[in-house]
């Protein structure tokens, strides 16, 4: 809580209590599609809170089905343990904006790819200490071609993979040979 005379920089989603899930004066019918996309930009990925679900590329569509708001979400992979939480965070943000019962659709095809991460999202990953995916999801690594990764800490390309799996299954663990710092690499899938 801010002290007297200080401003509260939290968003409306952050300060709502359970009984305030849908504000009495909410007018979701006045929100444009751009407003809804902007709202979804504030929903962070729970495993990588540096990026939003929009920057991660998992929100595929925003549309009205009659009077019902419908959001299409594609998980990063079918076994992602954060999928249900992400869907609930999206629904909670929409309810906070006044949508009483937003419909969240899980769309599995086409499958998500790291190509869908926005350039801004990749830069935020790097700033957070995670090497963003390199190249495209061409799967050339399956043919033995190795990727040259840049350390997000010092910028060196002298890196080595420590483990195929990092803090989550969608990341691998690398170490920089220059600064000796470990870092996650968001796998190119």
C-alpha cells in the first residue's frame, strides 16, 4: 500500500479484491478490439514474467461471438503446465475490465512456434537474462546443425549447452565461457 502522499502505480487488475471482480461501473461494450489487445499486453507469462502473453505470441485472436468476447490461445506446447493458469489470468484480467464471462478457447492447430514471439518479446527475454530463440523453427538442429547463441549477460558468442532442459521444458540451460554465467535459452520450436 502506498503511504499518504505517494501514488499507487499498480494496475486495476492488481488492486481488485475478490468482491470487485466486475466493477459496477464497468462498460466492456465501450472497449475496442485494440483496447482488449492492450489489456492482454498486461497479462504476463507466469513462467517468464518479463513478457506478456501477447508478446509470447500465444494469444491468437480476439473476437466477438454475438455479445460474448472470445479469445483464442495456443499453448507453447501441449504439455505446458502453465496453460491453465495463463488462461485463468487472461479471463481474470478480462473480468476485471467488466467482461462477466469471457470465453477462452484453447487452439492447438497450428501449433505454437517461437517464430510467433514478437521482436519486443525477444528483446525483453534478453533483458531478463534468457537468450531468445535464434533463427526460425526450421528444425535444422535435428540434422546436427548447432546454433550460435549470444550470452544475454555479456554478449559473448562463446557459449556451451549444459543441459537440454533448463528451468522449464521449453528452455535449455547454457553457460557463457567468457563471463561464466549460466543462462536459459528459449528453445526454437
